[in-house]
C-alpha cells in the first residue's frame, strides 16, 4: 500500500467525521438518535474503511447539550497494512450550537493522539489538555469558534441555501488541536446521484480550508448532501492522481425529517 494512498484514506476518514454541510431552515435538521454509517472505497471496488456519526441528548455541567460521537476505522486488506482507529467527540449547546468540550483520540498506524479541549465561549479561550504528553495550554479563539465536529451541525442549521449562488463561498472559524483554522465551503450547484437507497437529489459542495496542515485545497474533495430538511451527507469523493477515494452513506436511522428518494 503506497503511503500517499493511505494519507488520502485518512483524510477521507477525517472529512466524513468533520466536514460541515450547508442549508437553511426554520427548524433544526437533526436531533437525538440520529445515526449515520459510511463505507469507504478506493476506485469504487476496494473497501478501505467505515465511519459513523451518532447524536445523543445529554447534560454537561448542568447545560443541555448534544453529545456527538464520530468514529472511523480501516477494514479489509488495508487494515493489515495500516490500522486506523479514530474517535472524535463533541459536546455543544443545543440552541446556539457552540462547543463546550471536544475530544480527539486517534491511533493511525502507531501515530497516536489523545487530546481534550474545553472551550470558554465567554472569554473566547480554548483550554487544551494533551493527555499523551500530559501538557495543558490555553489559546485565544475567535468569537463563536467551532470544533471539528460541531462545525458540521452549526452550518447545517445556520446557512441560508435559498440565497446561495453557484460559486459562492461560505466561511467559518474552527479550532483544531492547538490552532485556529479558517474553514471554507464552496457551493457547486445541484445534482441527482445514485445511492444505496435509490436516486436522490443533492446539493454539491467543495470543502476545504483557506490555510493549514490538516486539509489541503489540492485534495480535490467534493461533497454531496441530500436536498431535503435533513441535509444527509450522501457522498464525499477525493480525486487522486490514480483512481479515487470515496465515502458513501451505507445506513442511517433516527432522521428528524423524511428522507426524499426519487421514485420513477
């Protein structure tokens, strides 16, 4: 397995757990019990891994919050070459959708991280506890900063798709590990795609960050989102020099609204 291909697989695992969607609505697009499972493949036939996203109601320090857990792992032949087990958790305010706590615990072929971030949204600070190295640091953050997971849910509920035009760019601030990042999402228009559930009308986006080491613009990522009140992430694809890597929605439950599938 070529190391560059493994980097692309890890990138897709990361993106499917953290990429924001965008569409406006008068009511929330998600709720307690929502669950997604994604299958990942190389060039459409070699299975590379799986990822899941789960939403649960809970309380944190007396506040009503959503607790979202994202997991990613390699499967099949690839795991014998490069084993990946990633865990992301976010606790964010149910009304304002701003994070209070974020956990990133990963093992990617022996590259291990165990980080907990507590956000002070009043003082605009991120308190970072690196458990692996037993270090604690405090960083300044922009107002209403998001973590990698909460970004998805924040933009899912707060961007007005009715006012979007093809080519328009959407930006937000995100804090990751020990750095602030500017996230950018470009709207590409509408497309009907074939899925495991049938043909689905979708909104097409290009997600990338303006600068930084985590995501790179040259990865040529594309995201398809269902054109309904749920904004279900249907597919993410990365075009490579040879072949492509993609993640497709394989299963779901607990959707807040009906999932619209085209019936001919």
